[in-house]
C-alpha cells in the first residue's frame, strides 16, 4: 500500500510540473480524464462547501468527491471551476457544469449532479460517466493564448504566419468582448439550450398557481414543481414559453406556463399539457406521451 501511495504521489508531482499554470488561476487545469458514476445531488441546503457560491436546485451544477475537491494538483479547492462530462457510452456529446459543492459520499472519480444536470444525460438516478476538469473560463483563455505564443513560425512564411496569428488574436479579442457581456448569463445556466425529456399528460383545471384564469382551449402547460421554482419574482417560470414535441409525432408546439404540477404527480422533466396542446400530438384517450421540450 505504501509503494502504491508513493507511486501516486510521484505521478501527481510529475503531472503538476507538466501542466501549464497561469498566474491568475486557482487550480492547475489538467488533461486527466476520470471514469466514475454520476448520481443525483440531494442536498437541499442551497449552500454547499463553496462559501462564495449560491445556487438554485433547478440550475445545472455538480459536486465533486472529497478527493478531487481538495484541488487535484493544487492546494486550493475547485469551487467555481467547471467539469466537462459525458455519458461513458457517448463520448462525443459533452456538457460543462460548474462545481459548487463537495460530495462526501462519492467515490474518488464520481460526481453528484443537480437534477437538471443529470437529466441532460438520463432519466435514471445514476449512470456511468467520464469527465475532466476544464477550469474556469479565464484559465482556458489564458492557456489558449500561451499555446498560440509557443507555436513556431516558419522562416519562409514568417510574415504571413504572423499576420495570420495577429488576425486570429483580433478575432479572439472580439469574441472575448462578446463573451464578457454574456458572462452573467453563462454563470446562471452554462448550457442554456438544455433539452428535457419526460412524461406528458393533460389536465382539466381553469385556474393555476400563477394566479390567472385560462381555458383548456389555450396552448398552456403546468410545469413540474421541481423546475417551476418560486411563483413570482425574477426566478418565476410563470408566463415562460416552452417548445414541446412528442415521440411518434412530427408536430411541435409552443405552450405558456400558467400552473404547477405538484411533485406527487410530476417529477423533474414532466409536463401537464392543456387538452388542446395534448391533442396536437394524440387523442386524449392516449393519456400519456413521451415528451421532449425546452424553454424558448
């Protein structure tokens, strides 16, 4: 066991010396990939081990194991850093999630996902995953710039190559300016185009939790309680529009959120459609649909 520990320590030291470290970064970003299990985050405190990060349970985020939370190859924790993760059986489709907490019960190479993050991959409560730490946005940009500076410029085409790199830098600066404006939006929801999957049914109410009367002839929806959040204020989903499609149907409809489907009836990702909306896909006698949907 002692020999094994020394081997790990030696490998870690070599990796730390090889990995580029920018002066402003809080952790050395590595190219090491991990294989583990992704499970459902169930801490309801809305305040994790990262004291300066507040989050909502309907946002996509992860908690890393205690082993990885300590900083991997640095002395500081990984709060605010991002991981890039994918299903173990689908390495070509990756998503990035912000680290907001530590998972004390996770194996070393496993992650805890918020429900909206986990539903990006599966409707189950766990799955096999692969992931890597990609650091924060600033670290990635600095490392990319360092790599560009280190690239050799051939003598025969030195001027042309320098001009090309300068143009690329100018384009990158323009992109950075645009990215800076979008930082707040990215922090709130790193992958704003999330697509959700879940069961869809129809309901008969004519007055909802959003406080308005409506008709079952309207294109409306009751959103599951887990994703509905508060009923008023900046975090309210009331009035928000959702684009919905159903398995086995070529139709796609846009519905407006007017009500909440309680958690005892609808879990995360599930919707209750008005009769009119449901009938765009099938007759009411079908009862249940398999839906794919996203906020618009």
